[in-house]
């Protein structure tokens, strides 16, 4: 039995009333891919096409359905796999982990640096280099927030794409199942043809065995007819095997992909759950992240405030002590100056002594000088008189000029 003589419309072939036809499943799946910007290309020179051509005469319409479905299978599966595998959340998760670790490590390092009560020049330089290289703690909290939002946005996009592709793949799985159904129908046709060929061969072989005549030509014609039936049976068996391989492998492929897609559905559902939990967690706990940022940054500010307060206390205390030391001495001297004698008696006495001594010495000097003056004038007078006498004597002798 064959339906080759009664061709069907592929769009409605073997479709039960009220259900989707085989090619409608495939068209709907490909249409979904086109809606998301993916243009599947048919594999025109697929090796399976040559095998399908060998069984086309069993049912051209059914073979056409299987050919179109398998022509999209490889390309469609590759598109689905490439889209599903676009996951890079793990790397950005490591960035978030590293940022949190560095914040905690730096906070602990600050405590260690303060163990001696101060931050040395080397430690301060190291802190500045750390902030330049990693960013401040506040900057790293902002990076964590930004990375988290980027990952959430990418995850949402991936979930939407996966759901779209999974929906399209469900339609393709329907087309694949319809191809399996069609292949099984082809196998039934091939089985009928093979059984008919076997019957014809048995009949022809029986005629050869039943021939008891003496006509070699008639016996040879019967043997030729038997051999032709044998050849026809071999051809039908070959097509039957192709149809059987096709139906078996479509059954294996459909059921195997069913399991794999079930796991993919589980993965996508888990990802959607994680995304929903992440969004809920971040939306309700962003204040915690902000508080952590403020707390860790505030610790650094608290250190500066604490050291500033300590410096103020230490400076004021030491200034008070210095003021106490200096003030006693200065004030004591001020009291001495304010309430003590103004002119020292010793000084006055010294001055009186000096005046008296001067007066005493003055009298002695005066007397001595007077005496010397008298003596000096006498000597001058005598010298002048002597000079006059000698001059007068020379004049008298005519020796004057």
C-alpha cells in the first residue's frame, strides 16, 4: 500500500482534525527565531537528502516533510546552543568577591597600622598607592553596585532570550515529532511494499520449483521472473532499511533532545529564580550595602577625627604645662617688680661715694694743678726773661739783625 498515488498537501498532511500540521510546527519555530533577529539557513546539501531521495517514491509528500524538517535541524540546533551558552556571570561574580575581599583586607590593615598609635610615612604612602590602584573603599562599593546591576541586566536579557528560544524549540520539537510520525508512516509503507515483494518472490520461486516441463526456454523465463522479483525485493528491503533507520533515529533524536531540553528548562527556571531572588535581595538590601560603604569609609574618618582630637588634647595639655612653668617665673618677677624697691640704696650709696670721692679727688687735683700751674708760669716767666736778657746783650754787641 502506498499513498504516492494520492498526494497530500504538506501543510495539512497527516494532521488530525483541529491540530497543527507538521510544517506549521516548523514554520512557527523558524518565525520565532526571525522575530529575535536570527535568520536560520537551510542546509541544502545535507547527506541525508541523498538517502531521502531513495525513498521518495514511497510518499513524496511525507518525504518532503521530513526533508524540510531535517534541513533546519542542524542550523536550528546550532543557533539555540550558541544563544544558550552566552553566559559570563561567573567572571563578574569574581570581581564582586575580589572587591569585598579587598575592602575587608584594607580595613584590617588599617587596624594593624594603628597598633602603634600612628600611621607612618611609609604606611601613608602605601595607603595612597592602594587607593590609586584599587580606588577608595567608597569607590569599590560603587563598583560592586555597578557590577551587580550589569550582571542583573545581562541575566534578565539572557533569560528572555532563553525563554524565547525554548518556546521556539518546543515548536521545533513538535515538528521533529511530526517528522518521526511521518517516518513511521513511511516505514509502514515500506514494510507493506517489502512484504508484497517477498510474496511476489516466493510466488515466483514457487513457480520455478513447480515447473516440471521439458521446455528450457519456459524454465528460463520463470527463473528470470524470479530473479526480477528478487531484485525488486532487494530494492524494497533497501528502502525499508532506510525508512527504518530514519524512523529509529528520529525517535532517538526526539527523545534524547527531550531530556536535554528538560535539563535546559530546569537551568533556565533556576536562573530565573536566582535572578528574581537577586533583584529582590538587592532592592531590599541596597541600604545594607550603602551602610557598609558609610561604615567602612567612616572608620577611616573616625581615625582622622580621633587622631585630631588626641592631637588637640595633647597640644592643649602640654601648652598648659608650659604656661604653668613659664607663668610662675614671669609672674614672680612681675610681683617683685611691682611691689619691690624702685631705686636700690646700694646704687645711691655707690653714687654718693662716687660723688664724694670725686669731690675729694677734685680738690687734690685742683691743688696739684694749681701748684703745677704756678710752677709752670714761673718757669715760663724765667725762660722769657732769660731770653730777653740774652737778646738785649746781643743787640748791645751789634750782633742783632
